[in-house]
C-alpha cells in the first residue's frame, strides 16, 4: 500500500520505462564503423520514469505506473528507481521478457543524442482495477502518451478526482486526441505535430481547440512558447553549456509537475492556474532542465545538486 507524506507534493507518473544504455562518443559511427566510447552509464529511463525521478529529487512523493517485468535487467531498472525514491507500480511484474532498452549515443562536442528504442511496443497494459485509488489525493498526474489505453483511463479518473493532469507531448501518437480531453496542461516538444500543425503556434492553437487550457512548446535553448485561456507569451531558458540533451525534456516535465503540485498545495486544493503561476512554474522547471543538460547522463546533475546542498 502506498504511504504518503501529506507535507510533500504528490505525483503519479504514467507511461514508459526503459533501460537506458548511454555512451559518450566523439561522433555517431557510420555504417560498419567501430569506436570506443569515452564514457558510459546505465539508468532507468523513459519520459515518465525520468520525470518521476526528477519530481522525487526535488522533494516530492513520486509513483510510476508502467511496465517493467521480472527479467534480470528489469530488476536493475526497478532497483534504480527505488534507490531514487520512486515508488513503482509495475503492471507487467510477471513478464519474463527483457525490458525495453534504449541505446543512446551522446556526441561530446554538441551534447546531441541519437536514440534507438523499442519503447512500449512489447506491452499492452489494461487499466488496473484500483485506478480511482491510484489517483486519489494526488496533486498532479503526468502522462507521456505511451501505453495510451492506460493513460486515457487514468487521466479520466484523475480529472474526476480533481487532480491536475499534465501531458508530456514528445511526439504525436495514435490516440492522443482521446487523451487530450482529460488534460489540463500540455507541454510539448517542437517535434510534437498534431494533424495540420506545422508551427508551434499551430500546435498551441490545436491544443486549445481540443480543451487543453494551458499549453507550451519547448524548443531546446530557445524561449518556451506558452498559451493560456486568454493570453500567451514566452519564457526564457537559462543559457548553459550543453553537455548532454538526453532527458532534458523529461526533467522539464518532472520539474514542472513538482512546481504545479507545490502551487496546488499552497492553494489547499485543486490548482487554479493564472498566467503568472503558469509562467513561474515553467521558468522554475526550465532552470532545472538547463542544469540537467550541463552534464553527461541523466543522473550526474542530481549528484551535483546533492553535493552542493551538503556543502551549504
């Protein structure tokens, strides 16, 4: 049974979890080329998992609803998440197949990453019987669009429970319109292209027309574009020497979920967003994501944070 510290923001994260194998290289190899990585690391990954880890790191109570399994590699993924304070609800706990693996090459000179992954193709997840209990008293429920049938069911329940629902729109996926009707806040990458949308402005307009009250499009180091019910604008992203862009968007969403949840707690109930509150949450989240981009891998920035906190 989940235990909750009611003094801390509480978030549920629904979506993909992978085993990330990350290597730092001079360049992405061409056909038949072999090269030696400068550095390597392994971690639990995937948009929802990385967002949950970020939420936990910032001081929240995070639970991840996903598919991992019981293969030896899966056990390592689960152990990594537990080590970082994330409660795992594994809907594929009996599966013996290997987990989804993401093979990632990060180019040292630019921080750009190349990714090959099976994503969620190996699992179909039915909503659990206790979905109403899972969302009860949450401050925020975040979705990455993977395991779509599960996401829609949980989002519907979360809306009914008065939770703030947040979409990480990394890319357009089948079933996304079914999910959008239950989403309060959507923050999408520049690669998220709804039908007929060719620009970020088109994307923001599409989201508004499909019932999403607050939305934004992130564009790497360029300002974040945002739109609300009656206004819009930009939020600057802090300048940073980029070492690794892997997971930066996931960190942005985890940090945004945390700051939205903190606002909800400060208001004593369901979040009532304002332009000032939304832009401040985006600004705070961008600071965290920029910090994460300054080091290799998806965990080093957290170790740096901890070292800085211990030295204060």
